[in-house]
C-alpha cells in the first residue's frame, strides 16, 4: 500500500520512499549499507533471513502493542514472544511513553533528501527520545549513526542534541538493555555517507539498482 507521509509517499510493499513528484529517495539503512558501514558478507544467508524474520515479526508485535494496546496471540512463535516480553518489561522499567510509532518520513539536509521509519518517538526521563528497537544477538555498531540520521530527519538540523538517542536491545533470552548514543560524530558520519550517495548519483551511477540487488 502506498500512503502519504511527510515529504512524499511510502510504499509498504517494497519499503520504498518517493517524493510527491515521484522521485525515489534512499533510506537511512540503504545509505549506511551503500558505503559499507554495515554488511553481511561473511554471514550465512539463512542466518540473516531467519534473523530478519524474527526481528520483523517482533517489531510488528511491539508496534501493535504500542499503537493499539494489543497483546500478541499465544500461538506466536516462542522466540518472538520472548522478545516482545523483553520490550514490554523495558518500556515499563524505563517509563517510556511513545508518542509516535513506526513513523515514516522524508527529510533533507544540505539539500540532499533521505528517508527513514523511526521505531518510536516519545518521552523518557523527562526528555524527548528517539528509540530504535533491536532484536539481535548483539546491537549493531551502526546504530548510533542510524539514530543520528533519524534525529536529523526530525529536526532538519545537521547538529544532534535535541533528542536523547536510545537503542532498546532485546536479546534471545528477552533481556532488554538501554544503550544511549551521544557521539556527535555519528551525524557527521551519516552526512558523509549521504554525500557519497548523492555524488554517485550526480555521476550517473544507478545506486538504486545496486541497493535492490544487495
């Protein structure tokens, strides 16, 4: 389904963002992958596929809970229920109050458009907070860059600091950990990657096709 979002449209089916004029816009995760900040070359594809299934479904369960107050069905796979339980416990422990759930938007910095879907925006510890949910064995090293990009998308400013940037990491045992990212250089790392993407497009390279093949 294609729906209207801030800055353009979002196609849920292929997770693709476009401006109102129909121009494709790269996402934060695509930009990070494009410059090889993150890659899965040495990981068995079946492991990656299973992790993506588990993480995606756990995301959906927590989204339904935060947006609609729905608890997961008892027949959901155990590994997904464990991760859902970890998030629910984390939310209560941290007293996190979500205001936006799975928020897609298109923004720009220095004239370069980019897109993202922010897992959660809300209040925690009396501060505006961006939360990235990670249901992985270990939190990815690029999470700080991802969060900085999301703050830039929200504020339109290349300088972060208006939001607390947090990863809620839930492992296979359902243990949830709060990881706060404060490195201002994460914003610079993202802007550099975004600049590389747009330089390549300016040179006539089809980075969209490259991303789709990954």
